[in-house]
């Protein structure tokens, strides 16, 4: 699915062919979103994955909660599967052939990630960065004068990695488009980069992350320390209060925040947004442990999970 | 109401005396919270106010929404009233005598603000600050060696006003208590201060603010500019999406954020928390206009109201 008509075509196909069974190959956040979408259309839905946990950007403890949420919503999750072929089915129209047997389906969706389509650019002599996406500077200019690039096809500066990456997300593309507009309309506007904020919804779960995780931190030359804590998303005695899990990653040498992950039925995205702002401001754990956040029991606890996580991680340094 | 037993006593009184009508004198955030509490107990509830709008910390446009929310929940709001006496009633047990006639009630609650109780401290020679609260340093020490003060009775450093204030809020008291604990247990811990984050719930409304408003900004020597915008709290096409209003105040000379207000049925507190973090990090409008926040339609719009407000205000400078 690369365009809106592709999505509409898929929906029509499911309806016209009276599809009952869908397979998603892959377990990233697009696979998670599609699983919810297909279940909401009433499809029997199975995820077929080469690994054992979904959404590798997130920690094992959080990924296991995603598995529970899939299970609670009757999405099967088939692990350690190598896909070798698609063949015609008997009861269903298709069979997905894997190293652990066949899986019947009326529709099979591959959600295996994206690569920037840069052939056109490369052919005209535009430099492609080591990420495989078009190299731009902060003004969105390529190596060829007056040729700009924005969006999923190009790189973006990651403020925590301190390096250029390809992160094909809609908000980044929009921001780059605005920078481009300013520049081609005669202004001089530069894009200050990203910190890696991202989120997806999985049925009743908010899943979000920002910055970098430990393995990324190590590859960037940091010395990461981390902690996971669970707290109440709002005042624990309030009706409807739910738990939220927070993981913080910081640099041992400087105490600076490097990244965060969050999951829960409420309050995960809002925490990640605060922590994204903290990353933007290059804050350390002492700052975050004392941040002045708006407190009232219907909306928060007197010490927020953010504070508690930062205090706990501070002690590990 | 200064203690939990006071609150329980009030609830018992309402029940035992079969109270039907309650009056709240005052229209600050405690008055708003009490109005909701009393309505939820089934009381006919009236707010009697010397002015015309509630919650003066917030702008007229936002205060008018609070009035609508009170009205929608059948709380009457009597304006321009000077209270002169309380007398015995006829149908009800009490009458509140005002310059515009009497108001009957079974219970009358005064919610007119608080002043720190510092008599004990002043009597022993502890310096009282210009706010009327106990003067402390960042280590929570008073002018007398080994005598500390924390909580509603003492001052706190406001990072945006760059001055000491009295802001009697529970989260600040908790933070100061933790600093004190660190210091009396032999550590050396200082409190980095506050930015003025605060919030209350009014029936279905989230109301929140941080930093300072224009009149405070002027009194602190800033040259404030401001804007109010309305946007969708989550993707506008999502089921259940609600509007959120944001006001930003910035300094014309530096472009730095000075304060923010927000109101709406969802997403007001989460925006104020991000902006509180931005205030903590001394960020300017260019930073805020480009902040990397987690985007997915179930939880946000591709440009968040925070971005749009900062972009709009940036143009005014």
C-alpha cells in the first residue's frame, strides 16, 4: 500500500471476494496497525513473523504486552517462520508456505519495511547517503544546486545520534516540506532535525518511543544505562486509572537522556512527548527528575512516572 | 478545608442535614473543583463571585468556556456580587447576603485563596519573603541554621519570573520534601525551581497552564506577545476527536516562550506538560515550532496545535 487508492482497493477486495482470513507477514508497527484494521473488518487475522516478538524498536517487556494485546483481540502470532512461497489454497484462495507448514489465507499482506525509492535521483547524479536515502543539508538541498528533496526519500538529521538517518514518518515529511517551502519562496530556513519520536496504536494500547535504544546508543559511542518502571497514568485512586510503563535510556558519562519507550492504555504518548522535548533540550536526568509538570489527580500522579524513572536511573549512574 | 477529616466532615454534614443547596464564594480553581464535587453529590450549586469570569489565571476566551461548562452542568454563576453577611434562612438553613440580594443555601463554602500560615516561623525570627511565605534558599534552608521549610508555607524559585514566589501546590511541596530529605540525610541537593505548571478538571474539561501570562510577563520586564489557536487534540477524522485551545505567550526581544494555557475535553494537560518542559529548557518559538512529537492519527495531528501556535506567534515577532 503506497497510496490511498491502494488501501481502498484492498478494502474492496476483502469485501468483494468475501475474504475471511488474512495473513500479515512481518511484525513491525505497520503490521500491528494493519492487524487492528483487519480485525476491525471482522477478518480472521494471523501475523507470520521470522522472529519471536513484534516491534523490535521496543524492549522485550513491552513487546510481550503487545503480544498479549494481539492475543486478547484474537490475532494469531506465528513465530520463527521463514516464508518460502505463496500457492493456491483449498478452503481459502491462498496458502502461505513456511518452514513450519502452510497457513491458509484469502489475502496476504507483506509489511516488511520500506526502502526509499531513489533510482530517479541517483540516475540524475544526486548523492545517496549511507542510509540509502537522498543526502540533503539542513536547507533540504541535494548536492545539485536548486534540486531539493523532502520526505521519505531523503535523510534527516537525528539530534541524539548526531548523524543523518532515513526515518520515513509523515510528520517529518511535513516538516521538511515546510522548510522547503520557506527556502524556495526566497527565505532561508533550516530544519533543526528530529529526536526520533514515534507512536502507534494497537487496539487499546498506546505504544510510543523517542530517541535511541541501548544498542543504537552503543553504536553511537554512548555508554547507555537504562531502567523500566511501571506507574499509574493518572491518580491511582481515580476511576479508570491504568498503568503505564516507561523505559529511560541515558548516557552514563553525562547523565543525559538518550531515549525512552512507553506503553499503556493511557498516558504513554503524552509521556513520550514530554521526553521528546527533554531530548530536544539536551536535558539530563536531574532535570527530568525535577521537571515541573501539571499535577491534579484526575490527570496525573503527584510524582509522575517520568520523575520516578529519572530518579531511579540517576541512582544507577 | 485544610485536612482530609475536614472534607469528610463536610460530606457527612451534607448527608446528615439533607442539604440540597450549596453556595461557593469565589471562582478560582478550587471553587471550580468544588462545584464539580458538589454537583456530583446531587447538590444544587451556585458560585457567587465578585468578578465576572472564573479562574483569572486563564484568559477571557478560556474562562468563557469554563462558564459554559458550569452552565451545561447546571451550576449557577452569580457575578459582580459583594458578600456582606450570612444569616439564617427560611426554606433553607442559611442565606448569603450580597449587594444584589440574598441567596439561599444549606451550606456555604468560601474558596477565596490561601495565605501561608507563618506566624510560628515569624515569631521565632525566621525571615518571611515579600510573597508572605517563608524565605528559603535552593537547599530549603531558612535564615536560621538547621531550620528548613518546605511546602505551602514557603517560597519557591520560579524559573521564568526569575524570582521567588509562593505557589501552594501539592507536587511542589512533594518535590521540596524530597530535596529536604536529601539534605538532612547528609547529601547536598538543591531544588531547581518551577515553571508554574498547573491544572484542574472541570466536569468534562481539562484546564491547564504553565509559565506566566502577559501581565505577569510585563511586571517581570519582558515584552510579551501572544496568540490563541484552536486545533484538534487528535487526528481530526478520528472518532471522538475534540478541539483543544492553546495560548502561547513569548518574549518579543528573545523569541523565548514565557507561558501557555490550554483547555479542552482532551489533550490540554498533555500539551501543557510538553510546553512546561520547553520552558524548563528555555526554548524559543523556533524550537517549539519544530519540536519532534510522536505522530499517529489516533493520538495526534501531523502538525500539533503546539507547532501551529508557535509558528503563528513567531510571525508576530
